[in-house]
C-alpha cells in the first residue's frame, strides 16, 4: 500500500524558512518523479516544484529562487526547503507521485506565513 506523509509545516513570519518532508512507502521511490503542490483557501491546487529520478528540478515562477526541492533515495523522502517565505505562500502543501497509472497524494501539511 502506498503512503505519502508530509511534515514540517507551521506558522512563521515573513522572511523566515521552513523545510517540508514527505516520507513515502509502498513505491520504488528512486524510480518515481515527485511533486510538491499547494492549495490556498478558495484557490485551485497548484504545482510548486518537481524532481525527476535524475534529480532534475522544476519550479513555478512564484517560488523560483526561494524554494528548493530535493530527494533522498535512501530515506525514500522528498524535501521542500522554503526560504524567504511570503504571506502568499500560505497554503496546505501536498506531495504527490504516480505509480502504475495511479496518482498518490499525502494528506498535506499547513504552512501559514504572517506579515
């Protein structure tokens, strides 16, 4: 059974940093592309970062230069380092992967940034 469990969210002031983690099980992690998404209240869920199996990365324009996605294929975990946080980053953050034609999502972790 596939499980994705996010952690590391919290409430911070603008300009501060957080590091999110997504621990996975039930997949061959090193063969899976991993994504971070976020959903703010009354907004659509948006992709913020992805990391491929070769560790190549992509970012949305809104987080480029501030967020860094990384992966640890030994710990089967993907990370999202978030620096210089802004109130607009307030959202629930989810990790996602696909395996055998299905999408798998975690339950999310709340990030709240106050000005």
